[in-house]
C-alpha cells in the first residue's frame, strides 16, 4: 500500500475477492507516478480488476489517462475491469474529458 497525507493508492487481493485497486483522496499529477507503478504491477496478475473510486475527492486528467491506459491494456489481454463508486463529480469530469461512454456506461450499475 502506498500512502501520503492527501491520497491513498492500495491494491487489495484478499482471499476470494477480486483484485481491487482502491483510490482515495486527492489524486493529481503529483500521485501519477505512484499510480503508474501500481498499474504496471497490476498488469502482472492474471486476474480481472475492480477499481474503487468511492472515496476519491479529486482526480485530474493525468490520473484519468493512467486509468484509461490500464483499462485498455487489461482489455487487450482479455481481462475485465469494473469501475465502482463514480460520484456525480467524477462522472462530470469523464463527460468533460470525452470518455463518458468508455467508463460511465459500465460503471452506472456499480456507483455508490
């Protein structure tokens, strides 16, 4: 688990549960390097992935780019990714970034 005072990036892989990337707090370009490292490590697993955004306060486009690249790479490897906890604010960001159809269409059933 990687943490600092304003954000948390954690990977949970507890018995029987799907591999989960849990993001919390303010995720900006300052955390992008750590998120990228976590994303690269996740690609080494042969499991589907859940990304939990329930406790994200702020997410900028640098972080969004990493998440979209992770999704694209997982899908190219035949693995599924599920997004959970998209707030109204995050949905608005996705719409403004033009990636609404890419993520929100899948995540609607899994929102907090």
